[in-house]
C-alpha cells in the first residue's frame, strides 16, 4: 500500500512540476522579489502587432506582393519565406505557396521550413512552438558566459537566408529532374497518371 501511495504522489508531483513550469512561461519572481515577464505574454503581444500590421497594410496588398515575389528565384526562396513566416507565422506561412507554379512548390516548402528556426532569434512570434529550442541554445550560451545574444540572433538569421536560398535552388533543380523522369515514364506528362 505504501508503494502505491508513493507512486500516486510521484504521479501528481509530475503534474505539479509541469504546472509550475507552465506558469514560469508567463512570469517568474526573482530572488529579490522582482517580477520578470515570460515568453507567453511577449508572444501574444507580437502576434497581435503582426496581425495589426497585416490589417493596416491590407490582406490583398500582402497577397499581391507574394504573387510578384514568386516570379523571381532569389525572391521566391528568400523574401517570400521570410515574409510568410513573419506575417503569417508557422504553419500558415506555407499558404504563400499558392502563388507558385506547381514545379516551385516543393522548393518553396523546403526553403520555408528550413527558416522556421533561424527567424525565432529575432522574431519569436514567427514560430512560437519552436522558441524553446532557441531558448535552450541561448541558455547554454549564457551559462558559458556569452552575453551577446543579439549578435547570435542576427548571425543565425543571416546564415538562415543563405541556407534557404541554397536549399531552394537545389530542391528546384531536383524537382525539375524528377518531373522530367516522371514525364518520360508516363509517356510525356507527369500529371497524366498513365
């Protein structure tokens, strides 16, 4: 009976710890009684601000800009994913793929999904579900004594732009080859289903 009681206490203790952790995302109280705002209120404010910007700019204008960007390789795999993640956040950012030709959609998806982490250092609202990964990295850097986290966020963002452009170009080339092979195997049309 004692073992059963300890197991039950351990089980509920796990949820109590989870509750304390969850509340810490809203605020924490420091050693000297100071209150620090956590990530959740910050993300709510950022999401509200981004939605306000979209409404002020006009949804039609934002979508028109997306259509224009889809025409050019450089913009298609850098600007469009950044705009999508910043304004529509993950996973809504992938809807900007509707402006692309079918042959460009796999590369756009690859570029966009590859930028979900690099954008979180500067704009955590863009991929709120993954901010904890970035926070874990920064916690490690703080433990090591590195205090220039803004530097890291900017470099992570810029390197992310280079990576998504390269991934977009490579994926577009691979898609072109696969479509060509598929068309040959299907007697001229990849979409024919023959």
